[in-house]
């Protein structure tokens, strides 16, 4: 069973940086896609970005501020968030798709973490 586990959330001030980690346990393969989503209070969950092999994609709403990297040896994917804004406040989820390839929709992912809260104060 594949299980993503997020960590690194917390309370920060606007302009600060934060790095989230998603450690994936279980039987995974290099072609699996790992994605990040977020859900703000009262809003639907939205796509943030994904990484598969060395390719990444980041949502336009956070492009230029967020980056995704991967440590294959640790089976961990990171979401580096810079220049954080109050509107980035949300629960951030990591998800894994065993289908591989570019995946931007929730229903394309098979395994989900429990989420980690990020709160950005103004």
C-alpha cells in the first residue's frame, strides 16, 4: 500500500518561506506522479503542482513562488514555498498517481496524505 505523509506545515508571516515534505512509503516506482493540492477554508481543493521523473508543472496562481523537487533516495517530494501570501493559507495535500505522466486533476490520483496546515498571517 502506497502512503504519502506530509510534514512541514505551520504558521508563518507574509513574505516568509516554508518547505513541505511528502514522504511516500510502500511500493512505488519512478514513473509515479506525485502531486500537491491545497484546500482553503470554504473553497474547493485546487491543484498546486506535480513532479514526475524530472518534469514539473506548477499552477499559474503560484508559479514563480513555489517549486517542487524530489529526493529519490529518500522517496520524498518537496514543495518549496517562497514569498508566501495570506491567500496561500490552506491545508496542503500530497497525492500519488500510479498512472504516471502529467496529472492535474484530483481524480487522477490514487493515494492521498492526510494534509498539513499552512497559515500565513498578514
